[in-house]
C-alpha cells in the first residue's frame, strides 16, 4: 500500500484524467482488486477491518485510486458472487476478478431510478431459443456507473419478465442480477461522466437487445427475482466499510496538514495556531477525527463478526461523510489562500472538490438520514413492532395480541425509566465502567431511554404515515446516529486504555451529547400531536433546555485538542495513524512535515531570543532577524542559530504555492484535448 501511494501523484492524475498505466498494472499484480476475495479463489482474503485500513491509507493520497479499488471490492460483482453465485460462476469469475483479468462494474442507477432503486425500468424478457434453452433479452440504460467505460464484466440489475411463465414464477419475476461480458453484442460502453472533474471512471452503460443465457443470472435460475435482497445486503457492506474508511483517511490527512500548517504559517509574529479563531476549527478537526476512527473500527468489527447491520451501515455512511465534509471545510478555512491555489503543492483542494461525491453516491445523504436510518430501523430493530406487522399480515390475532401488550408494557417501562433518569440527570443509571467516562455512559443511558419512549410514542401517534414525516424521522436519525457515534468512541477509549486520549474522548462525546440535545429539542418543538403537542412544545421543551443532557465542549478543552495537533509526538501520530506520510521533503506533505518538525524544535530558541529582546539584551525586532546578534552575544549556541536558519528556510519553502506561466497553464488544456483525441479504450485496460 505504501508503494502504490508512493507511485501516485494526485496532481498528475488530474492532469492525465486517469491513473498512470504502471499504477493500473501494480494494482492488478499486487491483488488490490481481490482484497475481499478468499485465498482459495486467488484473492487476498482480507477481513473488513484490513480492507478498511487499506482504503483509509489510499484515501489519504488520492480519491481516484481509492474509488477505483473500492468499487472492485465492495460494490462489484465479486460480493454477490461470493454470497449467491453458483459453484461454476465462482470458479470461473472469482479468480479472474482477483487477478484483475476482469475489470468489473455494477450497473444499478438509471435516469428514472436513483435513490428509488426499486423502480428501475431496465428490463429482461425470458424466451426460449431454437436450441430449446432459455435466454434473456435485455434492454437497459444506466448511468453513474463507476468503471463502466472500461469494464470487461458488467453486473446488471434489471426487472425480469416471463410472459409465458417458463420459469414458473409468474409473469413479473422481479428484480434480478446477472453478469454480462462487456463484449456481448448490444452492449454500449466507452463514454464518461465528469463528476466534479475528479478523474475516476464514472460512466453511462447501455444495452440494446442484449442476449444472455439464463445461466448468467447470479446464482442461476434459483436466484431469479432475488436481486433486491442481493443489492440491499451488498450495498450495506459498501456503505458501512468503504465510505467510512475513505472519509476517515481524509479526516486524518486534514488533521495532520492543518496542525502542521498552523505551526508553520505565521502572522503578526505568531504561528496562526495560537489564535483562538484557528484553535476552534482545529479542535473540531481533532475531536471529530478521533470519533470517526472509533466509528470506523467499531463498524468493521460488527461486520467481521458476520453481522449484516444495515441501519448501522447507513449511520456510518451518512455521518462520516458529513463529518468529513465539515472537516475538509474547516481545513480549507485554516489553509486560506494556500488551500485554493491548485497544483502539486496543494494537499486539500482535490479532496475538497471530491467531497460531494461521497455525500451523493450509494444512497444520497438526505435520503439516508430522513428515510433509512430511523424510517427503516424503527420497525426492523424494534423488539415488538415487526412482530406486530407480521401478525397483521398473517391475520394471526393471538400473535398480534401478545406482541401488542408486550409493546405497551415496553413503552410504559421506558417512559418511567426516562422520567427517573431525567429527574436524576442520569445518576440512577448503572454505567459499565468507573472513572472519568462513567458520567458519559449515564447520559447515554438517559438518552437511550428517552429515545425509546419517544419512538413508541410517534409510532402509536403516526403509524404508517411516520415515514412521510421526514423532518421528524431525520431528527430521530440524528439522535440515533450520535448515540452510536458516542458509544463507539467510548468503546475505543476503553479498549485502548490510553489516558492521554482523554481530552479527545471528552471533546468527542460532549459534542455528540450536544447534538443529541439539539435533536430532542427539535422533536419536542415540532411534535404536531393533538393535546400532547402543546405539552411538548411548552413545559417539556422548557424542562429539557433547563435540564440539558449535553452542551458543546468548553473552549479550554478545545484549546487542548488544538495544541495536540500542533505538537509533534505520539499523540499526533496516533490520531493520524494509518495514512500515507511521505518522508521525501520534495513531496508536499513531506515538505510541510519537515518544516513543522524544524519549527517545533526551534520554538524554544525563538523564545530565548524574544526574552533577551524584552530584557534589553538584544534590540527589538523579529526573532529570525536577531539570530546573528543573539549568537554574537552568546545568548544562543551555534547549533541553535543553525537550527533557526534551517527552520526558517523550511518554513518559507513550505508556505509557497504553485504558479504557472501562461503557456504552462494553457498547455494543460491542450494536453487534455489531445488526450481525448488519442484515447483508446483498450489502451486503458491493465495489460
């Protein structure tokens, strides 16, 4: 992973609009396309945690190669083949996918079916050919398909019809998934979208009267009509692993870059990190990065244990992509002008440009928040509601009665528990630990009891119309999300046992509790239920604000986080562990890190010179201008003088931005136009 990161220059990828051929070859040769494929099929057999670690490091270097590797492992046909494929399909395709002999894509999204993937219009029709065998005639028009333009194997989702009921499953068989070689007659590839200028392959895929055998359905005849189930389970893994890893890698890079920049960059005679206006976003970056890494690890652990946590995956995807957006925005604010001047020296601009892509794909975040996290989870995860729905569907009165009265008792117990915990501010709860974090467990238990009771209340009040009250379900989703993120953060702290991380956990959990507080306030202020609504908007809201479950972290705690980001050492290294940090000072990050280390080492010497100037031993002036005088007065040693000079040279070099001659700038446009003329699809495939 270190080697492929070393081979990649994000600036050159943007100029070429593609990964270099040697990088394609390296990814193929080293098995990057088969990380999740078991070793028995020629893959690497990685766990989800190991795969997540690879994605995190790749994301700290370039979004383009991260997306290229990610789709082949988490969103491509391999995931479906492993779970649903026939033995023959597995034996043929999985080794080829693992070696990179096949470049896969998965075609789901259509012009008329984006977030509502169940309404796809791509169609397959069953017919019997002259040889007596069953075939499918496919017509489809897909878009936003990653790797589509260069794929050799297409995973396709379509609605299958069987007019003559040859399969014995009715005329409308349902959504089905099949594998189609890209060279099948009727398949149209070779065009690209331009997603924010980020040069990963994202493309339309079309097919006109494409004929495939029924055996090309993933899983064979037995799995026709089971495509929706396949997709939901496959997408859940992609949402819960790939995107959180990518976003955490971005967050760690931003934390490392901004901490160094805030030390190296000086204004008004001070490093800008000393100003409280910079400390505030630095604290957010550091605290949220710690929280994101905890959530990434916690979610990977659940999936590696064999669970299929669809709701948790949605929480991880939505929240970590949103937090990544907040972090990169803060990072760009801190970098100022050096953040907006693009070129090989710029470490954040391309990430900033690519941020909306993660927000949008694999379930747009607005949809994920308002419909998936709570809208689906409230029923699926409730101990009794799903049983009630099934009983009603089966007209089983006795089963419904049992579930219903258990539900009533459950709601009453939660109501009493929530009231007692609110009156005692959580002190009646029994935390699983003692010490500095016990109070946070108490508050989370208080939040969970209140959340559970309110969930039952809105289910009783709104019933099946609850899903359409998206502002309300969005606030419930926020509370559920932040409870999960706080829990993951606490679990990380308990597992690692590092007391020096206490400022980070305090900041992260207090921030989470503040968001939970806002979520509850929003629900109480907007609960439109007759009689109860007035009660919640008045006394309950008043009490909740007076007896708040949480508030934002203190400025003092934020300053401590910011100082940690600006101090070389284990704390900073541990917070940003797992990303690519080049040691070459000719690299942008390597150059910044070198200046950061030298500036930090020279700081005590600067203080000595400033003190001597204040005491009249040296004339007034900037410390770097007084080095010679300080040396002559023997206030500093020769080694200290050399250190200051080296630090100033490194600092001055690190804060420079890229410039281009008019010809060079125009040449970039001409190069891209020429590249488009010469582009040959076959030349883009790994050799």
